[in-house]
């Protein structure tokens, strides 16, 4: 995977099975976000092959591509939350793929499915923020709104890029637990880029380490220690 003269991923051979919770770790610039972009279809690989739910996303167009993407939920670092919208509308965006255009438009006037939105926000400690403008929230609160949006989407594959980077330890544990539960509900998988080694070991079954776009670590989480992962970060920084 190249961007101009820069190689972002090289020789990555990685398979994620249903039921797995995979932490992707490594220093900034190691290729973690690019890997998730390839998996969610927002980045087209310049070489090699990628299959998501058994299908090559680059071979699909239109409705078939939208249907495939509907089975994958992403929490990106950018969050992609229009700030002028209220929280309820940003969370409901997770259901747009299953709503008609008319219902989606009407929901902007009179929010639909508020019970489900409220339940998702409650799980993430934001029950009192449903009607607040999203741009008035803190960074950590916006992160949790992005997670709540994925909860309403109910995808089979959950991809999360540093979903807890702006959260305190207790809330970080809550978010990772919720994402893991979401993937399990659909018999799917979770792939999360994480900067905290202890968080990766507590919430994931497998740890994949990247260095300069290459997989240099792939091991069961219970075979690693936080100290070993800290050494890995130290080596790759």
C-alpha cells in the first residue's frame, strides 16, 4: 500500500475470524489507520488483495457496496460527526442505511427511535446529552457519540481507530467493553487500534503489532504482558 513515494503497508498478511477481538498496536505512522481504512473500504490498496465478509470491496459498486459497508461499523479518529447537528441526529445516522430517505429526512424534524438512541447513550454515560449540539461536547464525549452511532448500526464487523484516546481509564474500559459486546451480538469481530497496552490486553483476544507498515507481532493477548507491549512501543517509536 503506497501513497506517492511512501509505503504505508507492506507484505501484510492478516486474517480476522468471527468472534475475534483484535488490538492493532504500534507507534504513530506504523500503518494502523491505513489498515483500518483498507478494511472499511475508504482506502483502496495499490497492491495485493483484501476481502471483507468474504468479498473484495473494490469489485462492488452502488447498492452492493452500500450493503457490504452496512455490515461494517467504523469509529474513525476524525469521528465524522457534523457539529451543528444535535447528538440524537448524529447517533441516528447509524441507521440511515436501513431507513427510507423520507424517514431519514423526517427524523431531522422530529427525531425517530429516541428510545433506542437514549439506551445507547445511557450505556456510554451520555443519557443527558441527547438533544445537545454535538459541537458543544468535549472530545471524549464526541468519541462516545461516535460509538453510540455504531451501536445503532449493529454491524457484524466493528473497526475502531483509537476509540478511547480522549477518555479517562474507567470510560475507556466502558467503551471497549461496549464495542466488544456489539461485535459479539452479531457473531462478528472487533478490530481496534489502541495506544494503551493495558487496554489492549484487557479487552482483546489477540494483539497485532505494526512497525513501518509491516506486521512484526501477532500473538494471543494472554501470552503477552503489559511490559512486553510497552517494550514493543519503545522499540517502534
